[in-house]
């Protein structure tokens, strides 16, 4: 079954609300950060996943620019930019210029990215 069809079925059939899914995403991100206290961070390096989690958590709240996103996930700016470019190629995120600062860019999940995150988070068994 094509991924787009799976995402649509998950979106239509889901019973959880956004706050429950956001809590799951937040729980996953907190656990990832907790691992860094006990293990070498390179052992579990998945920058793209951390960026997707962060953007999902914030997508109903404030828009994040690249600097804020870098601080939020605690990764090097070059790493964030490289993975944002890849996620943009995959059509999971999009960048838009900041109206007050032409040098700055906002980063947001696309509809496809948000649907994919919701479908995944709906299927995970993370206790809330």
C-alpha cells in the first residue's frame, strides 16, 4: 500500500487528539535527551528524527527559525541545516522567510510531515 494511502487511513481513523500525540512526541524527545546523560550521543545519533519531533511538538505553537530549532534540539547549526535540506527534499518540512529578517528562515512541518508524524505517533505504544 502506498505511504500516502497509509497516512490518510491513519489520519481518518485516529481517535487520539493532538495533545495526546504531542505528549508522545515530547516523551520520545525527552527520552532521547536522557540517553545522552548515560551514553555517548553519537551512539544514538538521529538528527532528522529529533528535528521532526521538535517541529511536531511546536507545530501548534510558535514557529521556529533555524537558530531556535538548533537550540531546541541541541545540535550543531551545520547539522541542523544539512538535515533540514534533506527533510525539505523529502517534502516533510518547508522553510519560509521571516518577514522581519530577510536572513532568517522559519522551518515548519508540511502537511505530509505532520500526517506522517501523527500516523507514527498513533501507532506507538508510549505511555503518557
